C-alpha cells in the first residue's frame, strides 16, 4: 500500500517553511546556532553555556478563547507551523469527516517547563498550593490533544515519546493506523522546545558542545540542542499535488544501554534492513540518507558502521543537525520533512543534495562513508531517500520516502 505525505509544515532555527529550509541547506547558509547561557543561568548553573538552535520568530498568537490548559511554548511552536498546512488539514476533514482524521504527534518536552513555577514556589515556601498546576502540560499527548481540540477532531488521538525517535515514530504509527483502516488521514509529526530539563540533562551526560556540532569529524565534541516542529497529513490517497510517498519504514530496539547505542550498530542495521524490506527496495536504490548525525563519538561511530554495512561507502549521506540543532522529539519529523523537500522536484528542481557541514577532518577510527559535498546530486532519476533516527534505550527508526508512483 502506497501512503501519501502532503507537503509538510516546518519551523526550526533555520526559519519557517519548506522552501526556505531547502534553499538554505542547498545554498549552505551560515548556521543559525549560537552560544547561550540563558537556561543554565535560570537553573542557577553559573559559567555554563551551549550552542543552541532557537526559533527566533514572533510566533502566531493563540486564539483568544483557547483554554489555559493548551497554552505552552511547545504548542505555540506547533500552532505557528500548522498555518502552513491548514488548507490540507481542512481538506482532509471535508473529505473524510472529523471522526476519521487521526492525530499522532511526537514530543519529549511537551509543556513541562510551564509547570516550573509550581516546583520553584514549593521549594521556596514548602507549599504546593501557591501556584496552579497545569496537569495537561505534563502529558506527552499534550501536542496531539491541542491539535484535536483546535480543529474539532473526534477520532484517534495520542502522543508518542520515545526520545529522539518520537517524530519519526509518529509517522510510522500513522502509517499503521491507515493500513489497519482505523482512519482515513492522520495529522502526524513532531514538536519540541528548548527546555531547561533537557538542556541540563544532556549537560549532565557531558555530551553538549560549546562549539558548533561537527558530526563524523575527528574533532567532534558533542550535540547542539534545538527546537522546532514538522507536521504532515498522511493518507491513502493524494490530498494535494505532492509527489512524495512514505514507501517503507523500519524500527528496532536493541536496549543495549540507557543512553548509548549498540557500538556495533546492531539496532541501526536492523532498522535499515527492515525499512528496505518494507519498501521492497535494495540498498543501491537509495540515493541519499539524511543521517541522525548528532556529533557524539558513540552515535557517529555506530551510525557509520551501520550505513557502511548496509549501503557500502558510495551512497551519499549527510546530517542537517548543524543547521537545526538536535530537536529531540521533533528531530525525526523535521528531518523527514527536509527529506521530503530534497526529493520533491517542486522544492528542489536541480536535484542537488545538501552538503555535509563539517571541518572535513575524517576520523580514522570511524567507518568511512560518502559524506556529501556541494557537488553531490541525486544519483538516480527516480528520487528515493532514507532518514535515520536513533534514541536513548536503543530505540531506532528509519523512514524511506520517494517520488510517488503515477
């Protein structure tokens, strides 16, 4: 069964809109990531900073009558992006009815920071009643609930939180719902916000970099966190003139370690293999891979092993995180949206591939793969690509997108 993905909504530190993102990546604009100590200062950690990818936009205001329970920066980032695909959402509702349009959104931060004042007040006054607690913002379904509320949807609605694979898992869950005929269209994707919780958490793991992330380089030293959102409408029939389909997907869970991937890439290899089998494709039919590429030693080493094992050293691949930062629960959706834009002739008529942003200093202990340069283009006329995402706990996903059949 071929599943169609409408042109996605996207917002990140690069800006807003798919055309803007693809143009920026193909033209190798300066990275918008910058060093900040703001969230560290707010937590009382002095002399700490990290490179971050902040969405520096004036976000679309919420409707005046939106209940307080749905008001968070995470939902506002989502709301800001949704204006790009509102016509497709409304088209799906008119075509299928509000009860047959599902919502699946991945996130890891949800609206958790909205409740920080509750804990701060309680710590200072030994009193939990001084500041109202917004329970809805603690739910991992908060983003999906917000969409359902805003568009009056009454069908299946839930959130996914599997760390850095959440956004990709949302697309996979959407596909499964459609294949099971439990709905006719799914609003799916991911959203995450720069959060004190995650920034300090990654700092405690010693993987945050104070320099621009430098994936697959001998000089890499860690992650840059970011924020953003990407949302699609997926269906069994084309809802617009898009020419991109979800051809296949693969997941695995190697459960090797709480926060480190399996060093031999076993989980990643399984996810890539399953995705190819799902799409009924061979490895040599994939023209570009949007890598997870976080810039940590463990991730880059195992991902390079997996890519070389499945695809050899000729398939062009690169990571777009040096431009967006690692957007955690939104990353899989944002990178799938970028893959969509690189595939689609209407957003990438030249067929150019995004060049890897790094210092070109290859790591001799990391498997050598074909990291793209500014001279790389789609190697085949029919554009088919993959996007990989890997998460804590050995949770692995691969999506395969391609030009839809006529």
